[in-house]
C-alpha cells in the first residue's frame, strides 16, 4: 500500500472521535445554516462536524498554550491572537454551509465563544474593475481578487488589530456593496471561506509574491467531491435560483428567471464548462493536498470519508 501524508477515516470511524461531545445544534438551527439546495442532516452534523469541532477546540487550546509559553519566555504578558481556519472548495460543493455549521458549533465552546466568519467574496474587485480589465467572465479566478487587500487584512488579524473592515459582497447584484462592511474585532477564532485560499500565488504569471493567503491559517479544510457530482449540484442550484433569487428584478441574473427548463439546462451547463470547471481544475483542485483535513462527499452530498494529515 502506498504511503500517504493523510490518515483516511470512514464516516463511522470518524464519528467515534467525537467522544462524549454533545450535539448543540437543533433542527431549526440547521435549517437556518443550510445553503440553497444543501441536504446536510443532523446525523451528519453529529458524525462529521461535531468531531471536527472537537479537534479544532483541542488545537485552539494548544495554540493558546503555545502563546502563553512564548510570553513566559519573553517575560511579557500573553496577548490573544485569533486562531485562523481556512476553508476551501469548488463553487456549489457546500463550503459555505460547512463554514456556517463550524462557526455555530465552535461558538458553543466556552473557551472561544467569539467566532467570526469571513467570505473572500468581499475581496473580489468591484464589477466595474473586472469589466475594465476584461475579466468579468473569470470572476472567482485568482486574478479577480484583490489579494493585496486580503493579505493585509489577514496580517492585521494575526497582529491583533481590532475593528477591521471587510467589504460586503452581494450575490444578488453580483458586486461589492458600496460603503458597507463587516467588522472583525479580535475574535477568538476566524473562519475564512473561499475558492482559492490554499493557493501559493495569484495565477497571473507575474513573479510570485513573498506572502500568500495560505500562510496565515492555523488549520485548513478542503470540501471535496467528484467533478461530475459538483457539476450536477451546480445545475440543480441554478434551477433553484431561477425560482427564487433570479426573480428579483434587482438581481444581476434576472434575465434567467423566465428561461425554460431546456434553456436553463443549456445556460447552466455553459457557465459551468466555461468558468467554474476550468477554475476548479486549474486553480482549486490542485490545492486540495495542501489542506490539513479533507471532507470527501459522495454523490448524495453527504460526507463519506475524512482525510486528516498525519502531523
């Protein structure tokens, strides 16, 4: 058998690692946390996400102890530094739901009740900038993000800075919301969710920068599935949006609201094959093996296996 940096667990094996940790979410909580077309159940939360929350809680405690040890060595007062979690994966794979569930679970641990969640969508360039640069159709690719701003934000988080403003992004208008921000103020734990956060570069072909987004994370998670399954989930989500968000006249995608089923299938398939699949294969999937933990989903969207780095 080939050696691997990862230990692979079945769902049953992983579920045992929650030990006596209780499930603190209710069905009503989960309904509020699920994304459109996601099917995660309370049983899956108990089997997969509660053990993961326990692991992260232990790692946060170890990180806090390490900061205390360093303060003892330097003969200074220990200063709390946020524990940063990076969560990556394809469009439509369910990473936003995973991030929200992890935030809700981690907030219930008394040692780190202040858990913030930031999506890297807020660091996309505004739509007008993408249009000026001729890369609107490459939205979500590394070059569509203001990586300097994102790196600066993460640097300041790790430096212990407070009241940091993160631009807000609207999926309805497909753009940054002017003059609206999320404030991040020294949380105990910060989860950063995005497509390309595990990359070591911006995909531009320019000389590589010295510091990468991935350098700042204490723990990283990759939400994985077969490309064909993700494609199907993307098209299913497109159909669901056609009946919901696309019907809003202010939606950037309002023009898709009245498509026939055949037209919607064709449009969604084209967008997937021209934009999302190339980004997945060229930029996102190659970073999977950089993650500390990989959640492997089956065709039914449920996590079937967990891979954890041996370290």
